[in-house]
C-alpha cells in the first residue's frame, strides 16, 4: 500500500472516566485506502478509541486531525461527521423497508432525489440483499440486518468508515459470507476503514495493518504478518495466538544464529543478542511439525517429547508436548488418526530456527 500523508491522525489522545484514564494514545495515523483493525480483549480500549475518533465520546485531551486539519471545535466535528460513517455491532435500522433504510442516509445528506435509486440498488447488490429491497427491516435476520446497515453506510460513499465489532453477533456461516462480501466491497471501492474487533482472525482476513490494544494503549502496530509473527511482548503474543512462550538464556551467538538454553535443552533461533542475555522465545503452534519418529529434516530444532494433553479445537487438535519445555502444536483430525497420537505417547517435534521469534527479557 502506498502511504502518503495520513487521512486521519491523533496525537496525545486521552479519555478519562471518573478520574481514571481509559484511553491514552500518544500517536496514531490512518492512511488513505487502508483497512486498520484495532484488536484486543474486553476493556482494552478499542471501542473507546473508535468512538473518540468519530466524536461520539468526548476526549479529555489531545488532538485529532483529518486531512491535516485540526478537528478542534464542534463545527469541525460536524464537518468531519459528514465525511465519515459508522457501523455498530447491533444494526440500528428504521422501521421501514430495506430500500428506505439504505436510502435514509442519502436523503439526510441532501443527495439529489433522482440519483438515490441507482446508488441504493448498487449497494443492495454489492451486499447481496437486492432481493430484500421491499422487505420490512423488522423481518430481517441478524445477518440481513447487518448487511443492510453496511449497505446504508457505504451508500453514503464516505471518505472513512468505522466498524465497531460488526460481526460479533453473527453465527459462523453468516459471518463468513459477510466478511467475504465486505472484503470485496472494500477492494472495489477503496474506502479507508478502521475496525474494532476482539477476533484476530477477522482482523487477519481484512486488514492491511493491525493495532493491538491493552489497558487503553496501543502496544503494537504494524502489518498483519509482522504483528502476528513478531509480537513485541508477551501480551501481544498471547492475544495473536502464540501458544509457546519460553524464557531462556543465549548460550552462543554466531552470525545471526542463536543457541538458547532452556531447562537443559537448546533451541536454535535467528537473532542478534549477546551471550548471557535472558530472552523470551515465541513459537506459533502451526510452525511445529509432528511425526511419530524422528526423520531427516532441514529444521534446526528437533526434539523428542511426550504428549501431555490433546485438546479438541474444532477443525484441529492442540497438542501440549513436554520436550523438557512445554511446546504447543496443532494437528488436523486426520493427522491425529494417521499418526496414532494419544496422551502419553512419545513423538518427534521439529521447527525451523526462523520460526522462533526472540525478544529481550
């Protein structure tokens, strides 16, 4: 993505409630045409930041700029709201037809009446609800209601769209279908978007960049791959799905390759730390290969371990393996059967040195 000047930026943005700080963001930029996701657990500050950016929560300090211009007065915020739109977790629809709901924003914005129908019909089609045009909003399913809400927001052709947990109330098949359609519309229209979500997989599917939040602060921001694979601390690692977090000591450092001592075992990793440095090693479960017996492999890390626990996780199983240190791996149901894996069984595990992300302790 080509990053020019940010379309939206904040500096020292703060929100307090009852004398307690609930949001403190020293800086954040959102660039033209990007999809930025705010992820984190409940109470991390995602929705508070989103609502602050749209003026629905009053900040206690800091500055918001839109296209370089400060949003510093009620008039400025009113002008900003004309250029942006927001979709909430629970669709807020009028008691009228789907068509009229999608058209309502255009009418409120003074869009010429003769031009409303083609715009509404375009977005009804893009979100797969053209056949529901005449149906009452009261008779829609949850997914249909959210599609109507999204169509209404996009029909305004805003410069930015904000999404607050838009899929949280949907069942998995409905959610999957809607994410596919939203992704397609985003690619086609190129609208800048900021989404708050607790679901890292939703963020991965849609985002150019991801900002991880905790206790009202942005603790890491970057492209989706770097945040997921190179977390900067244990809080980020735990939230983005890193299941193996091990503390160790660098025993040897040579040419960017580390030998890290962990409970008598040695893990080889890529990094640049001095000998004797205490470090944390992060290993994603999908990077670990499981075999019934050791075999020839290019992986620099090969261990024999014992399966302590097998946990069903829907489409896969999580293995907790004692290799002298605890290691987590994911296998498919078919692999579980083919390898005859069971709790107490001995297995060979391997992972590449490049699969180990190392940070200073």
